[in-house]
């Protein structure tokens, strides 16, 4: 029996699961966890579509949305907006 490699983007099918996934990634100690999660969401939504909406090349997006990348804030903002999301700040519990 042959198994397919697990791909989290296959399970990011609605706004609620996407928001929970990104929120959980922000709680990680690793700064790259959010970038990687954002990359999974972009892949789930279609990297070509996100590329067109942001004006950034697909290869640039793939590179910017990896665990060890250090993209500019503007890149993150453009991707978040292209996904139909927004970044908000709330008081810590």
C-alpha cells in the first residue's frame, strides 16, 4: 500500500479552520511557524491566485513563506490581504 505525504493545506478548506490554524501558529515560539503556516494557507487557496493578487512572483512567495525566511512586513500584509484576512492585535490574557 502506498501512502501520500501529509499536506496540511489539504485540510484548510474554510475561513474558520484557516483562522484557527494561523492563530495557533502565532502562539508558537518559532517566528518562522507563522510564515510556514501562511504558506500552507496560500497553497490551499492557490499560489497562482495569491501571486496575481499580491503582484509577487510565485517563486518569491514560496521563498518568503518558509520557516527560515525573513520577508518584509509589506510582503506579509499583501499575502494576508490577498487571502481575504486581516491582522489584528488583542490584549494578552
